[in-house]
C-alpha cells in the first residue's frame, strides 16, 4: 500500500503542476504509440502543448531531465539506458536515458486526471439504465440456455460495466447533493435556481426504480435457473485475460455476479442495494424539501445566516473597547484560549534532541491534565471491599475441583492407567503425579534407575522397562519410553 501511495508524490512537490504537464506530454506521445521516449521527445511534446495551452507553467527545456528522474524515483515511470539513440560521440559519452510509464504509474496519472476533470454538473441518477439492464438479463438467460459462451461473456461484461457505472453515479450524486445542501447558507440562490429540476430528477428516478425493481429481481432469478455454474464457466472460458488462470477467472466472475445479484435481489429479509439507493434518494428528497421550506421562511422573515452575521458584525463594531469585542466574539462562536499540555516520553533516549515538535512522536497525556491543567495524583488510599459472594463461589469451585480429582485418583488406583482411555480429570491427576516423579528422579552412572512421587490420595512409581509403555487419554496417546507406571492408592492400598 505504501509503495502505491508513493506514486502520488509528484502531486505534493512544490512544482506539482510542472510534473503533471510532463506526464501529459508522455501520455500524448503514448497515444501515438511512442512508448519509450527520451528527454528531447518529451520536450518537443511540451513545446507542442505550450502552443495549445497558455497555462503551461514552464519552458520545455528547464530541468526536464531532473523531473523525469524524480518521477522514476517515485515509480511513476521506468528508466532505461539506450546507447543506440546517441547520434554523436558526445551524446554517446553521456547517459542516454529513455522513459516509459510503469503500469501502476499510469493508473496514478489517470486517477489524478480523472479527479481534475470531475465536474459537479455531471452528477446524476440515470433512470434510463434499468431498461437496458433488464434486456441484458433476459438475453443472458437465452444465451445460457442455447450454450452461446461468447454471448454470455458479452452480456455479463456489459452488465458488470453498467452496474459499476450506476454505483459510481449514485455515489457521486449523493455526495454532490450533500455538498449543495451544506453550502446553501452561503449560496441559497444556486439551490433555488435548480430545486425544481433536482426534485423532478430524483422523483423520476424513484418511480422508474419502483417500476423496474420487481422485474429485475425476477430476471436475476431466471438467469440463475438456467444454471449459474454453467453460466460462470462459460464466461470464464470466453474471458481473454492471459495473465489469469481459469480458476482465477471463474472466481472473479463469481464475485462479479454476486455483486450484481446483491443490487436487485434480497434474500432472508435483507435489503438489496437498489432498495438502499431508493431509501437514500427518498431521504434526500425529504431533506431537499425541508431545506427549501427553511430557505423560504428565512427569506420571508428576513432572518438567515447572512443577516445574523451582519447584525453580529454591527454589534462588534459598536462596542466601546477591544476587550468587549473579543468577549462578544468569544461568546458568539464559543471560542476559548488554547491550553497547552505536555509531558516527557517514557524513553527519551530514543528521540533525537534535534527532532522538531512536528517530527517527534507524541506522548500520552492524562485526561485530568488535559481538562484541568493539573497533573493527576493517586489520591487517598481506598478501603478494601470484601466480596464475600465471590469468595464463596471460588471456594465452592475449588472444593468441587478437589473432589473431582480425589474421585479420579480413586478410579486410577482401582482400575489402573493401562487398558482403558483416561478421561480429562484422570489425565490431569496422572500428569501432576508424573511431574512430581520426574522432578525427583536421580541418575546413577548415567542411567535413570527409577522415580516416584505422591499426591494427596495416591502415589506413583516409574519402573524401568525395556519396551516402555503407552497410556491412552481423551486427548491422545501418552508415550513413556523406557518406563512403566505403577499407581498406589494411599487411602485404599493396592497398586496398578
């Protein structure tokens, strides 16, 4: 992610507009199939752009090579050394570099150009697209029944593009509508000028969506009834992307179909994305009507944000002194003096003393210091509160655990550890005894002769064995190479 975000570094430079024009010149050369270009070709393209655009910020021969190298450092373009382009000995001795858009670098450039070309006037909700979607779904079902793989691929590709465009349009429209409603206080004339067209546009879209949504739901289910797996397999077969394997293409088309289905079909009481869009549009219509009523009442009464600010400015101008003016403005806008709080870092040796406040890492500040300006104190010791209920519950739990372990120890002493599967409690008791026995073992002449250990209810002995032994537990098999276990009940007597 950081490598891809680095591709936008040219937009943060001081001469970012110059870098943008360099990339536009390279894109102009790319359009005429000149993929790898040198500095002179980029300069010639910039000179041609300068004749067409007066806002080109710099002459074509100023620091062009440095800018191309900086774009190479950011990963936007690739740089190659090509000595075959040197026509003279002097040019041969110098480095002859050619530049080419990187794949991700070109996407970054087009993203910036798309942002710069975006206009608020283009925002709209396309109501005519629903009839095209319904026709494509019906033709898709027919193509899948007849086994036309290429037609299936064409229809699915067209549906995917249309749905992506519709999602982008709806998001753009509602963001733009929110921006218009937010800025209405400063420009009510713009809102009043377009209110009728805006309300008619949203009402027509909702009525068309209400009319087509049941049909689109049925059409999606009819397509799935023709065989969804077959449909997606045919689309993946006809897909011509060479850098993806068939399973990857199949999974990609399954993901696209799931997204398309979620637009018009709702299962299990959930709302489809088209239903959510309808609800958001209906809410936006209510908001526009409420805002229109507010503006109309404000204009009828003569009181709005602009008149309030003018009256406040008049009051501030007529106060007797500057202190009263500051007090009035502070009360009107709820402004207070800034409080600065600071503290020492836990490990100040890790921070260079030359680091600025902007670059140094932050420190944690207590809420008491932030709100009151006073450092927090531990306060007086609080009395210890006895929780008798919790203690009684803990005692009951411990007594039950000890009783279960005593019962498991009695079972081990009676039945032994071999020839059966030990449950979890018996396994826990056996492991405790094994731990005590292994901790007490002694080594004589490099060999372990044996070991023993004991608990509250029984004792254990590890007897050397040539074949070893295995104990079956509920968690698996416990292998004891070179030993065999003998258990003795300390309360009952006897051994196993």
